[in-house]
């Protein structure tokens, strides 16, 4: 078994990124290791430029995301972690696959329609061919399994269609058809100031989010000031309906403690936020302390980060080479 998964590099990482995305990678790494498989994880910096990025911000975001992934438990000694840009085979294979992918197939991709919106004519060509680069990302490594959320199912289907057509057109058995794995539903973390808005790096108020770099005092202060309601906590998760702020704090507790919401409520039912918030702050500080410390350490040592990413890239280049070579040969190039 081999899984391949990418994440776009962004900066200002927060608890939502950790619980909603990064932690899933750590779990996948553990699960794959148990079943004798391996994980390829990459920073999708080539995908990132399908929309304009400020170059300095992008450079900073790449380092920050790499530091966060490692701090949160993605282990470069157990998984292959690299930057997409460091493995030119991604770009090369994407171009070769552009010869196989059909315009009609790409025209059906709903994500392009969503992301380009009313400005289709003004969208970049990269945004349009993004799914072909994604196909290259996974086919290059003979991935057997690819974790996909709902929004990515269609792109994995496309990768399979491209693989089938290429193998058929050129009478080769080059590409493995990757199967989807549906990751366990990730927590969706909301703003601490507004239970209806997602916790996000782009929220103007820093009090709305807990950053991976926040120190314990700041975390405690943000949780103390988080918006809530005057009611005590219920014993039944259904009774959190209509109480988005209360639901969010309980969700955060449940995700960090790795305990179902109903078990959290069983412990705190009848208590108000005066009791719940300190417990939540303590738990958050305890869970984020080692992550924050390693994160800061890595960010202050870019040479070490670059060294780890280089090792990952060397391995990825090695594994990718035969598939890329096979594609060139099949095409008569
Ligand atoms: P932001 O919304 O802060 O700009 P991104 O869009 O860069 O975050 O998201 C990076 C990853 O983190 C994505 O996989 C996304 O699903 C996840 N993520 C971001 N915010 C949240 C959140 N509030 N709750 C859960 N997951 C989140």
C-alpha cells in the first residue's frame, strides 16, 4: 500500500488547520505503518501558483507548513515529506498526461467552476489543468490509495480515467489505478468570536483563532474571552443545536481529547462555561505545548528544515524516475 497526499503551503497556521487537516496526516502515517504501507506527503507549492501568490509570502508559507507538519508529528524518517517543486517529475508527467486528458473531462470538474466563479475567462490555465497535475502527483508514485474528501472525489476519478486511457492507448501497464480512502470526518473548527464563521487565518481578529505559535497565556486568554452563551452545558449533543459557540468549544475539547462529544458532555453536563473554559484551556495548552515548542524550534532553524525536505525530495525523485521514464518511453519520446 502506498498513499500520496498533498497540502497547499499556507502560513499563520491555527488550531483549525491542525485538527481539520494536519492531524489526519499523522494518523494516516501511523495507520499505514501498522499495515506495512508507506506515505508520500508533499507541499503542493506548484498547485499554489494556480492563483496569484505573493512570492515572499509563499516562501514563508512553505517553511511554515513544513515546520508545522513535522511539529505535529509527520516524521520525515517514517514518511517521505517533500516539496512538489523539488521533484520536477510532477511537472513533466503533468504535461505528458495533458496529451491524454480530454477537454470534455476537465470541463466537468466542479471545483474549477466553483473557484473560477463568474470570472472563468480570467482564471489561470493552471487552475483549469490543476486536476491533471493532481493525477501526475499520484500516478507518479504508483499510489494504491489516495485520501480524498468530498471535494476531491471527482479529481481522483479523473486521475483513474487518465491512467486507464494512457495504459490503453499505449498498450502498457504503466499506471496503478489509485483507490480512494475516505478519511474519518475531520473536525470543523469555528471562530472563537463567531460560531457561524470558520476559524481562519484571514479573520481580522486574532482573538478569533488559536495559532499554533501562541504561548500558553495567550491560549488561555483567548479561550477565556471566547464568545459563549449563559446556559449550562447539556447532557445531549442534540441540545447544542442553535448554540454554535457552545458547540464549537465542546467540539474543540472532543477533538483534542480524542473523545466523542457525548462523553465530554457526560462529564460537564450542568456546568457553565466558568467551569468548562478553564478545563478546555488546560487541555489545549497541554496538547499544543509540545507542538508549539517544536514548531518554533524548526522555524528558527531553516537549514534543518531544508535538510529534511531535501532528503524527502531525493527519495521522491528516486521513486518517481521509473514511472516518468516509462511514460516517455510509452509515448515514443
Ligand atoms: P484558512 O481558512 O485559515 O485560510 P486554509 O484554507 O489554508 O485555511 O486550509 C488549509 C487546510 O486546513 C485545509 O485542509 C482546510 O480544510 C483546513 N482547515 C482550515 N480551517 C479549518 C477549520 N476552521 N476547521 C477545520 N479545518 C480547517
